C-alpha cells in the first residue's frame, strides 16, 4: 500500500486544545440530578451527542439563530428545552423547565480554560519536527489573543475562524481555505478535533486525514482514527496510510 507523508497538522480549538472546566455537560447533568432526575449514562451520552451535533453548524442551530435573532435569552431557553429532551425528559416537562434550567446554566456555568499538558508537549514536538501547524475553529470572531495569553500562538502558522469566511465546519469550504493557508494538499494534511459531526465529517468530506480526540469515549464507533491522548499523535505520523 502506498504511503502518504503528512506535512501539516490542523487543530480544532474548543474541546480539543481548549478545555472548559467544568464542562457545560457536567454542570447541566449535576443540576438535573440535584432536581431529583436519574439520568442514565446512555441518556447522558445521547445528550452529549446531540449537543455536539447541534453546534456543528447543524440545520437546527441555523434555523434557531434566524428564529431568535438578537433574542439571546430566547435562544438559550430553546436550547435548554432541546437539551432536556435529548436527556430523556418528556417534551412537555422540558418546555416547563427550560427557562429555569437556562437561567441556572447562565449563572453556574463559569468555566476556566485549561490546556492539557500533553497538548503543549505535542505542539512543541511538531513545530521542532518541521510540521506546518494551523488552527481551524467554528468561532465567529478572532481568538489569537486567547492563544497568546495561554502561550500557544507561537506554535501556529495561521489561525482561521468560521466567521472570517462565513463557512463553518463541517462545510468543505473552511477546510479548503485552511489547505490554501497551509500550502498543502488534502492528502498531506491531518485534522485533529473532538466533535465528530463538525471535525471528522467535515475533514473527511474535504479529503483530509481525520483524527478524533475523544478522551471521554463519546464516539467509540467513529469511522476514523481515535485518540484519547495527544501523546498518541507522533506514532500516527510514522505510518499514515
């Protein structure tokens, strides 16, 4: 089998290099349990899958954004309602609870940004090894200042965000623009991200080599390479086929 050499490694930002602790899902589930709900592990995972799907520029979030416009409170109440349903709670009950759940999340979800130490070790190794490194995020606005504050900006040759070109993962266009910035072909480029629906589906669609960062085993059956630690990536670069 012919071997292909990876020349560039592109990374997702939120959920991959940036971890928000505690996570939104943890705060959400903790609150439901405090209300007396017994959420099974299967229901928790289903809710996490839905949340990942929803924020992968899904048709649903696009429709909700148009419906609610500048009404951010209405958007988040509606989001809470859908998240409750995904957690196995009756739709009628979910609609009744959504305002109070949304209000709680607004107050209680105040995470800190954490960068895994093995991510820093990996980025240093990749840069010293001569790989082209880029960042591709679905954010609406620039995030370089955050990267600078966490001393991560020095590793990357470019930063790309969806709002910059009005294209969001899993759209192929944002990956095609990333390849232009990297100066590499799709088959020479690896993409690492945590959201199966945005990162893996999108990078596969654009012809890149996808790697799912999934330390919590949310997507154990994903049709791609799965890693639980960034320390696993160097071995993937030796014999990528």
